C-alpha cells in the first residue's frame, strides 16, 4: 500500500493499492553477447534533384559483429540506379548486393569479414549506396526502410550466433539545385567619384533570398527584392577614385555559382558654371583676373577662352580662376568661357563673358526749344562715351546723326517733328555689346495761347439732344481742346482760327448757363477767354400715368409719368410735395411712391415742375388709392405635425401667408378657437377629443369676405405610440471566453420591427423574428474576455423605451482532466477530476471534513449532465488556478457542462464526456506519466508470494 499525492497543488492523500503478479522463468533473456545497444541505421542525407547522392549505412558496433545482411526499400521514382560499395570501415570484408528488384525500390546487401575478424566497437560505416536523383524529383523527404526481402535482416558473431540489433530507418531530403544567377542591367550604371555610398539596383534572373552581390569579387551587403532584382549597398570607400568596378552575384550551393559580370563606372562629374566675377569689362581693359564659380570642378579641370586653352588655377570643387590678357579685350565682343572635366564621365560647361561698349552720357543740348511750325533744325548734343556708331534719338526714334568726337554729336530734327507743340525726349544710343541708352534731356516745341471771339449758336432748349457748335478765334492747334464748364468735349480742328465742338444731349437735359473755353496743352499753350451758352427749360406736360391706381396698404410703388418737356432737373410733386424723381428721357420720368402715401384709400394729385431758365408747373393728373379685398390664405406648415393618439388637447401653431385678423383655423371642416399672431402665423386650440383615435386630420384656414377664401390643407398625423419592450430570456445565456461569433436569441414581449438589441448599452444589428423574439450576432471581440454583458431591448419613440436587463455570462475557459492520468477525453462517475483555469477562486483552501464540502474558498462546481440535471460536486481543493472535485453519483453519461462560480462571482466553464468506466493509475512522480505508484505482489513458481513496496 502506498500513499500518493496527486494533482500538483493538492494536499489530499489518496491510497491506491495495485497488485502485480510476476512469474519467474517465463521471460526469455538474450543469449551471451547480445545487447540492445547495437544499431544498424541509414544515415539521413540531403540530395540534390538532377544529381547523384551517396547514402551511407552505419553500424553502431559493440565490437563482436562478423557479418550482417539486410534489405532496403525506397521510392524508385526519386532514388534510381543504385550502386553499392563497401564503407570506410568495411575494408577486407566481402560484399554482395542483390539489385534485381532495384527498379521496384528493393535491394539486398550482405557483408562479411573473414573468419575470426570483427568490426571494432563504435560507429562504423559499412556500405555506401549511390543513387541517381531525377531532375524532376519534387522537393521533400523520402524514407529508406529496412526489410527482409531479398536478404533477411541479421547480425552474427564469429560463431554465427545471431546478435540482437535495431534497424533504424533513414531519410533522404531532396532539395532543388540553386540556379546560376544572370545579370542583365544595373541601375544606376555609374556614379560620381566621391559619392557617400549608394544603393545599387541589380536586375537579372535566378536571384535567391541568400544570393550575395559582389563588388570586384568582394561580398557586399545585399537585399533580396525579387527573383529578378537585388540591391547592393556600395560604401563610400568603393567610390573614392574614378574607374570601373565589376559587379557579380553569387548563388550558394547546391549548384548555384557566380553570374556574368556587369561594369559600374565611377566618373568625374560634369562641371556646372553658376557665375563669373567679373562677367564683363569695357573695351580696352588691361589683363583681367576672372573667378569662375560653380560645382563639380576637379583638379584636372581646364579653362578655355573662345575654345582656346588658358592657364587656370584650381581653387576648390566650386571655384577656378584664370587671367584674360589685355590682347583679348581690344574689341567689343561676346566671348565664351568653357570649363572642361576629363573622362571618365566629365564634360563641358559654358558661360558668356562680354567686352562691352560704354553707356553714353548727355550733358547738354543746343538749342533747348523752338516754336511750333519751325523748319528743319540742327541739334548739337554734348556729353561723353560717344562712338562712331552712336545715334541721336527723338522720343526713341533715331534721327540722322553725325559723329564729331567722343564728346559731341549733331542730329537733324525735321520740320515734321516740329509741327505740333510738346516736350521731346532726346537720348543717345550706343550699340551692343554693352552700350545702351544715355540719360534723357527735354527739347520743347511751344504751343500758342488760344483766343475765342464767337460761338454759334449761343443757346438751345433743354432736352433738345446733341448739338454741334462752331468756335471762331485764333491760336488753334490740332491738339486744341474745347471745354464745357471746364470739361473736355469732342473737338474737331478746322484751322488755326476755327474749331467745332460736339455737345452731347446729357449736357442739355436741364436749363442753365454753361461756359465754353479752348485749351492748348504744354509746352506753352494755355486756356482762352470764356463765352456763355444758355440752355432753356421747356414747360412740362403730363400725358399719362402707369399705373393709375393701387390698393391701399401696398408697399413702395414705382410710377411712370409719360409726357413732354421733361429735363434732368424735373421734379414730380405728390399733392404739391416733391418726390425723388428719376429722369429717363424728355418724354418719361419715374418716381417711387412710398408705402406711407399708399396707406389709405383716396385720390392724389400729381404734377411736374421744371426750374428756370424757362420751365414752370405742368397740369395735374389723378392717382387713385383703392381699398383691397382680403387675400386667399396659404399654409406652409403646422407645429406639431404629429401627435400621439389620446395624448390630450394642445395649442397648434399654423405658419403660412395672407393671414388676416378674421382668419379662422379649421380641423376636418370644424372651426377651432383661433388667435391671429401675424400675417404669417396663427394659433389654434385643439381639444383632446380631436386626437382620441389614430388617423390624419386636415387643417385649413379660411379668410372672410370681401375676397378671402379657403387655404390648402395640411395633414395632422395622429399615431399610436410604440409599447415598452421586456425580456424574459436570452439563448445562449453563457459562452466560453475566446470563442467565435455566436447568434444570440432574445425572447420577451412587445418587440417591433424597429426594436434594437443593446449589448452593454451599445446598439447591435438586430433581426426582428416576431413580437416575442429578436436575434443578433455577437462578435469574437465581444466575448474575448471573461466577465458578463448586459442585454437589453430598445423600442424607439413615439412611446417605446428600454427593457429590463438580463446578464450574458462570458465564462473563463477551463480544462477538466483525470487527477490520476491528466487525460480528459472521458471521465467516469465518482472519478476525481482536476480542473485548470483562471479566476477559479479568491484563495487557497483544502477540504478537511467528511463528507467533502461543496464550497471551498467561496467557489462551487456545478455539473449539468446530458439530461439537463444539475448537481453540486464535492470539492477536495480550491485555488485561483485549480479545482479538484468528485463527479457526483447519478450523473447521466454523455456530454456534461462544468460551471465554476468563484466567491467574486467570476464564472468559468467547460465540458467533459461522462462514461461508465474510465480507469486511471496515479503515477509515482505525480506527473500522470511513467511508473505507477503501487504495492506489488510477486508470485514465484513454487507458489511463494512476496509483497514489495516500490514504484513500477
């Protein structure tokens, strides 16, 4: 009898008695020299498709083996054409190989030393078998098995005694040969010397994840992109000098190899010129030092002037300098400065250098002015930097020029340039390169002061339209302008003594006296004396009004007055009071009658008044303000527009237009008490009887006579409110945490199509089944963790509301195993079970009473069997991660649910299969494996019995 402590964390002792009967003399022991340590084995080997493979067979020798034989079976589709040879440890032994059935995957091998000779102890290579592996062999493992046909498995010693040996299967792992990589292109194919490292794209074929790119035969850091692309990190040290590098790719064994090479160039950069200092000089300058700034200059850079080399000085990669000799600067010209970088790479950059003419300067001219109409004039220009090609310009146009010296020019100013007065700009231009336009000096052609002697005609009638006046006087020019009250008017030059001027109709709209003058512009010129012109207003006449009447209470109204003799200063009078007047033309005026003038019915007297000179008051015209009829009302909306049936009386607001003080609200043709708020709003008292039943009531408004009428109708919706839902059950009510999506059925009352199931007060997509059933899907995320969730149902307004809450249990997962063997596929009634999980109890507690308790550390274990019967289990041990309990008597066989409730109301659950019998032995080391913990009863051949304590 032994005491066994089961369940690693349990302190309950279970006594298990096991009796073993051993009969001596029945066991067959090995003959002398036999050992279970002797092994014949096929060595696991890797093979490459399309190549031969040598597979060794080894003997783990004990030192007394003289001969052995065996057969091998293999897959002939993968391993073909076997050839057998002695192994390194079989020198001097005879070898016989039976290859008759090799094509069917079977060979036999016999190997024997001469008499008295044995293998030395240890691992010995006895034979090598060479197979051919077809190129189309698929990758993967294939086994080589030992068999007894055509040669029986046997190991013997020098006396031909059979020795015990284990024959161990071998595995051949077939792999595909790596391809030979092929390079097609590099990107980039070159870089500039001194670059601080680059990533080089290598394009080609047959690249592998372990392919290595090489730079001049040296491995570099390589990144696999795809079977057709690698990238290689080229460090700055590889790019420090110009030249070229060989790029290759190496694929490792099996097969693989080195690709074809591609050339990568490290080039000099192409130079870039960004500036010259100086970039130009004047003709005749001496030797000039020029600094060339830019980028990518190298020590070997050369400088050229118009294609000819010039000695240069390398300062840095951004600066060169050289000297332009005076001999290159004697003539005005544009030269090309070139910087050349040698190969590999390199190139040329150009910049322009100018040898410029000077910019001329004018200091004075003679004469400074002349009178309008003078003949051809010789103008002398004084200044500096004049050259033979210098040109005098008048207002930007060249004139015939004579070079006198570098400080004097003369030019002919023709009489045509002097026909009109004005200020003339005189400049001198030197041509390119360099050169340019000098400063400007003014030359004046002076205009006379004009004088007026008469104007014809001297007056006009207001509103008479456009007039052309003739002006007589002296000193008129083609640029002379006639002015009307100081403002220019369109003027025509007839002669130096006559002009005509066009006076537009807008200047003649109203009576008055206007002044006419003539102005000649600068230089000289001036304004003449003034002559007067009289505009006489006509006597206005009213012929008609449009409209002639309007209803009282109208808003501001625009009235058109048709007649004759109207001017821009005409004024409309309403009952002798001036009103703001708009002049349209001599036969039409408009004015706005304000709403205050139209507030009440009556007749207004309209007249038109024209001011002096001329003018006067027109005859009267009558304008009638009539009394308007009531309008037809219109409803745009009601508030509220929807009410619950049976909810009681309320005040309704009716919005619309054309409401009057006598407007009345009607419901289904019945007048209701109405209050006038404004022309766009009424309120009405709707009694409870009007909304007692569901339906639609028509709302209208009626305005009384005169006029008036019935408005359009708008419906008042009287609806039945939604009921408040309630829940009686949910199915399932519990799941194991971490499960997959589940369908949840909710049973209750007062469900509607718009009902929504809420999970922890969050709406879920809900399927309406009936007024007593809804369903939804609960996602894995909702039940990922142990705990519980609240389930409610919500019905929307009107009415509606939120139901009572039922709790959905998310139980922690548990595993139930035999406390003896730790296997849990099947458990018997009254067997001891160990359950593992989390949050099973709030503390540790062992059972210390008989009968066993059903509660330990606040936790209980409930067994719900396949018949739906529930029983509390007796407990041995309780802890947060383990419970030990006894499956209750009477539990029905089949799948049962185990529910553990902790003292903190944490629930864990799982299932077990209950069977009638489920044997299990407690192990000696409490692991569920290994030797049993038992007392053994040994019975000898003579009947003697011996009890032995121990572990078996």
